[in-house]
C-alpha cells in the first residue's frame, strides 16, 4: 500500500496552520497540525477536490474607470482557474456596472456566475 504525505498551509483564517495529510492509496488516513475542524475540512477538500474563488478585473467600456473588480459567485474547481481567467480576459462590459451585477453566467462551463464587486458609473 502506498503512503503519501502532503504538507499544506490552511487558508481558512489568518493563523495559517501547517497541516500534514497522510494518504494511503489515495484515501485520507490522517490530518494533523490543524487547530480547528475547519482546517481538517480544508485539508481533506484540498487533497481530493481543491476549489478556489477567483478574483480579477473585467474591462469596462464608457465607464469612469477602465476596469471593474469581479469574483466568481462561489468556488470553482482549482483545475479550471486557467479557463475561467481566459473567459474573464475575453469579456468587456459597458458602464454603468453595479455591485452584484452578473457579468457572465456559467463562466467556462463551471455553472458559476461572474459578479461585479464594485460600482463603475458611466463616464
Ligand atoms: S486550522 Fe483552523 S485555526 Fe488553523 S488556519 Fe485553519 S481555520 Fe485557522
């Protein structure tokens, strides 16, 4: 049976606990180093199904600013970040943009929307 250890830094809070996950044949056998249950959950997800919220900016036409900050409405699979960034870079929206506006539905086929995180009034 193959045993593997993965060292992670928990990103669920600023303490940044160093966590070691022991895997045996791909199954999680032990999680050590976390100071709370959120770290255990983070570590298990990270080694089996890693996800991230993506934050970036989208170009704005005729706005008081050239770009608007955006984020994915929920987490997306980590291995889709490249595709999501490609879609984000391909889009331009027209001002005004309001915080919470859905700028793209189903970004990169993830089923997750891309939303604005600030207002950009028309110029
Ligand atoms: S394990 Fe708990 S205390 Fe440690 S960084 Fe993660 S969330 Fe914070």
